[in-house]
C-alpha cells in the first residue's frame, strides 16, 4: 500500500511538473503571439504610411502633368492665335517677300530677320505672381548676359581696330623707309 501511495505521489508530482511546464509553454506562446501581433500592427502602420506617401506622390505627379498639359495647351493656343493673326496680313507680307526675293537683303532686313528668330514669345497670360517674378528675374539675367557680351564684343572690336591701325602704321613706316 505504501508502495502504491508512493507511486501515486510520484505520478501526481510528475503530473504537476508537466502541467507547470505546459503552463509555462502556454505563457511563452501567449507572449510570442502578443509580440507578433504588435510587430504585425507596426508593419501595417508602416505599410499604410508608405501607401499614403505613394498616393501623395502619385497625386502630385498627376497635378504636375495636368499643369504641364495645360501650359502646353495654352502655348498651342497662343501659337494658333499668332498664326491666325499673321494670316490676316499674309497676303500683303507674301507680296513683299516675292517683291524682295530678287533683291539682296539690306542690312536692316537681315537684322530684323535675326531678331525675329531670337525673340522668344513671353506667354505670361496665365502665370502666377511668383512665376511672373521668376520670369522677370530670368529676363533680367538674360539681358545682363547680353549686355556683358555686347561690352566684350565692343572691347574686342576696339582692340582689333587699334591693332589694325598699329599694323598699318608699321607698314606705312616701312614703305617710307624704302
């Protein structure tokens, strides 16, 4: 009987130990599940933030493209208006061109042609105030560059003129000696 009692106690102890191990495993499993849930929630939050950023970028790109298309349409409309207005004077201008085609172009006509090729249309009708300021600054910088180029060319011309005069003087001096 004592033997049975001892055996029963060992079985009870073994049972309680296995139950304690199972409870510990269960607690660890619950902790892992909770940890995984929190990680998953964090991943979902990060994923949703990325998706929002992607949507925002797509929206910005879409608006930028729409603005570019609107600008392009406005430029096309301006070109159409320009061609339509030039059509009114087209017959007269064509007669002038035909009349002058046989003659050599005068310097004034050459300059006008060059200037008309260089001149850029402004197209400032549908620009915001900031864009107008930027455009004005851009034109100012361009004008400044042209003025600097003009100054350098004038200086170069003066220098070349001086060099030609010096060479002519040298030639005239050598011819007088001979």
